[in-house]
């Protein structure tokens, strides 16, 4: 299982929207509607913000949304705020021996 | 509270052995796969392997197999990641995380354990 592909960095100004892509294959992202997104601030545990492609866990801001088309999933953050700055990772169910595969991470900078 | 709590930071020398832990609480530990993830300095998350605590079925990403051992003790709700001979290149933050009961998503993370290997 290969890692999912994410852009190394994205940036946006406060109030703007940004989108982070997560590209896999027909064996993971393209096959299953089980893509998750995590927000990670240094020194803290990663936090689940989207599961099952577009489901927000309780307590997660509606400014975060997810989608999927073919082998690529996307995370959109609208109304950017300074506290959104951090690293974002995707993962997908992949079946097989180890069940899950992760993306390499994207650093979001709020300008 | 549902949580995974990892053991504290470690400073070791090359060649040392080490076992770090990940203790689950607030949920039925056995039926949820636990994953171990490495984050090298300045890099992204890398899956190392997974374990099913109910029967200790452990599976490894090929690049990590033979260098680490993943185990679990369901009686104390704890999973482990261990090395028999550390290298400087093992310096990293290590996270454990839980898969949902349906095995489809990671939904809970530990706080991470910093392992530093230096002579």
C-alpha cells in the first residue's frame, strides 16, 4: 500500500476558502467511501475532523467539509481563521493486510 | 472519557532496546485495531503496522517488519511498540491510534511519544 498523495502546502488569507486534495488509487480512495481527514497541531494529538468522506464528528466546525471524486478526495476549509493553521492529513480504508493508508500531510498557512 | 494515553518521552543510545505503550480507556479495547504511526522530524505520518488486541494479530508495513515488534495485552488495555536495537534514524514521534469498530477509519489518536536516539 502506497501513501496517499497530498500537496505539501497550501495557504490562504483569513475569510477565504482553501481546498486540500488527497489522491489515491482504485484500491483505496476510489474503492471505499471511508476517507478521513485529521488536523494536527505540533505537540498535540491529531484530531479527526472528517470521516466517511464528508461526515463531521460532533463538535467539528461546519467550516470543514469533505468530498470525493474518483480516486481523489478533498477537504475544504471555508472562512479561514488563524487557528486553522496546522498540518492536515488524509487517510483511507484500503482493505488488504494493514487496512488503512495515510497521506503525506499538507501544511496550511493562514496568511 | 474515551482516550488513548501513550507513555512518556524516551532518550536512548544506539543499540538500546525500548518498549513504548499505548493504553486505551473508556471503550472496549479488544475489538478495535490499534495502528502505530511514525513521524520523522519535519515529515508526515507513516503507518508502521497494526494490531488487533483481542487476538494479538499483528501486521506490518514491509519497511518496518523485522525492525520493530507490535504487541498487545488486552487484559490491561495496552498496546506496545518495541525495538531490540535502536538506531539514530529511529528518532521520531510515534503515535498510536484506534480504528473504528468497522475497521474503516481512524477515529482516535494518542498524544504521541517522542523517541530520541543519540550517543
